C-alpha cells in the first residue's frame, strides 16, 4: 500500500511552480504582435518547456530511487539524501526558469505581458 | 532501534510531505469542498483511532497529536498555496525585479521546509505511540488522509 499511494501521488500534473509560464505558449503567440519578438519569445518558451521536461525527468528518477530505497528498507540517511538532492535540483531548476522568465520579458511589452499573465491559467 | 515496519511508515509520510512541498496537482471531481473532505478524513481517522487503541492514556496522547497534526498540515497547505499565489502575483507585475523573486522564494521555501518538518515530526510521534497491529488497522484511514491532502492541493 505504501508504494501504491506513493505512485498515486507521483502521478499528478505539474509539480514546479514556474511551469505555468511555458503553458502560456498559445497566448504569447496570439498576443505578441511583432513577428521578430514573437519568434524570440516562442524560442524562449520552447527552452522553458525543454528545461521543465528535463526537471520532471530528474524528479521522476529521484522518486524511483526513493521508491527502491523504501522497498529495501534503506536507512534514514540514504532516503534523506535522495530528498535533499531532489530539493537542490528543484532550486537549480527554479533559477534557470527565472532567468528565462526575465529573458522572455525582454521581448514582450508591458501591455502584452499583462494580457498574457494577468489572465488566470 | 527502528523496526522495518516503522521505517516504512515514517518514510511513507516523509515522502508524502516532500511531495506536498513540491506539488501542484490536477483537478478533482469531488462535490464536497477539499477542506470538508480533509476535515472528515481527520475525524474518521480519530474515530477509528479511539476504536482501535484500547489503552486510554495512549489514546488521549494520540488524539492530541492528531489534532496538532491537522493544524500543521493545514499550515503547510496554506504555505504551498501562498507560494503559488505569491509567485503568480510577482510574475504578473512586469516591473518585478529578480531580487523580489529571490526574496520571495527564499522566505516561502523556508516556511514550507520548516512546516514540512513539523508535519513529519508529528507523524513520527504518532507512529511511535502505535503498535504495528494498530498501524495496520489504521492504514486505510491514513491513506484517506493523504488523499484529502492531495485534494486540497488540487484546489489551491
């Protein structure tokens, strides 16, 4: 049962707070009028999507590792280690995504930004 | 020394807490509010606990811990919700600086980590007071609690 619930929890959607930006791709395409800026913005969104996928893959690997350790009844330190590694990956991911968020801002006007991000997801 | 079973159960909850910290899940179709579902899950857990634990002093101590656990879980969920909403608010402001994001994340993640530790510590105390047989009997209600936490996250 332990593992079943663990997997159930692991199955839910997006786990990283910055992911929602890459989900705004369609809105960016619709709102940013200038072709060059639109193109640059979409390249950045693509980078965000790619980084998000990479992060989710890492997280999936950590979860698998933790699951194995749980099954083997590994000691507390081993599992804590997996969890803290995962948290470090999360912090790095957040930093990269924030960099990209500011990069995106360079190609979007204030009005466009409001149209994209003041609407709910 | 920890028994195998104890380690399993402790980590079950430890992993849950970490998952909650990082989580933001998909939508649910429940008609009851997530808060109602969670409150019911805690009440069911407590009712079962009083039926299963036959030793009165232990039962009283356990009920106190469950009440404290409920407060801590709600606080953790609230911090997670604050992080999501706070981030969206800062992000929506075109003029927000990198420093504002950094300060926000540092503070909120610190709160989340501390709150998460509180939850796992309480759960650990709970498990210490339960026998293996009692823990097995409570497992179903335990998983209902977990589901109720996930429901609340979905609604956050």
